[in-house]
C-alpha cells in the first residue's frame, strides 16, 4: 500500500490490519512511517507488518521498493496505489519528470507493473483516482505540461490517467482472475496539498473545513479491498462504494492504450 501514513490510507491500513491483514506500506517520511508501523503492530501484533522507505516520484526508488516488497511478500493479495500530491508550481524530479505526473500516475503504473508477478488469481488492485478526473484533458504531445502549467489542471490530468490506466490494466488482466478498480474517495480533510503556498493553498485549507473525515473517505477503498460483491468486477470506477460511469474522456479506449504506451516509454517498465 502506498499513501498509508495519513488520511484515508491510514484509516484503510488500520482497518485492514484489524481484520487480520498483513500490511506492507511505502513511506517517504521516516517519522510518519515509523509511527504508522507502530500503530499497525499494536493493532495486529502477529501480522509482521512492514514499511519500505522511498520517494515514489523517483523511478529508481520505485524499482528498489518493488524488489524489497517482492522479497518480503512473494504473494500479494491486495495492491493499493493511494499516494498522491498537488503541486501549485511546475517542478521536476531529479529524473526530469514533472512531479505531479510522476507521483500520481507513473508511480502507480511502475509499481503495479513491477509487482504484477506476485499477484495471483483473486488478487485485487485498487487505484485512488478523483472526481476531478472529469476536468482532465490529456495532450499527448505534452503530457508533462511544459506549456501552460496549472497545479489543479495537472492534478486533474493525473487523476484522468488513473482511471484510464485502471481500465487498460483491467483489459490486459482479463482472464487472470486479478481485478483492477479505481475510486473517488470524495473531498476529504487530510494533509493533501499542505506543502503548497499562495491563494490556491489558502482556498484549499478553508475548503477542508467542509470536507469529509478520513474515516468516511476511506470507506470506498475498504469496500473495494474486502467486499465479496466486487470480487468479479474489474475496470470500474467507484464512488460511495457504488460503481458509476466516469467521464467521457476516461472511457476512451484509444487514449488508455496510448497512455499505456507512453508510460512504458517513460518508465522503461513493460508488463
């Protein structure tokens, strides 16, 4: 699981641990990672929970983390891609990738691809998307927004990528018994966006007073992870634990296939 140290991810991880699930999670911040591991061990002391440290915006870290997780868990029943960010200004990783795209989409694509060999029939992949995917508009000639960057547009584009990736992944996994679904958790009051500054950051802070609690926001993720009702569903988008139709752009099969090809080229990871 990524994004397990705060917000809906922390709620989901603790809930799953309370039900006997062994949690291996990825963290960038050691203090929050250590604190999360302590909570999980208190909830499920016999489950050998573990943390792997790294920056998911860096493909070299994703590769190392995937190798560590694969060694610790040769069989993975549940893969939850939940880490994400919103950057008001355009920033590049030290590998030359735009930060929002690298963290919110390419990390999902790369980590899933590297861990696929550890998934078995009955395994579930869950990707955290957003209702803001409906505002996304991908320009395949400029996926990393070198022109006209806007933080919210970059975020919406990355969430559209999440839905397109999920649908194409499900198509490619058809017949394997492995499912892939994505969800919109709602607007939740979490640490999300806390590293930004300026008017947009101020507006986000104010809006959080009217947002869902992390416990409420985590319910769809938990539903997708545990409910027998979704065991045979794949390639779907869920809101409030119910399958709904995503935006028109999100059901464009040709865009999903092109995004897949671009993601292979950028990451060097070919399923």
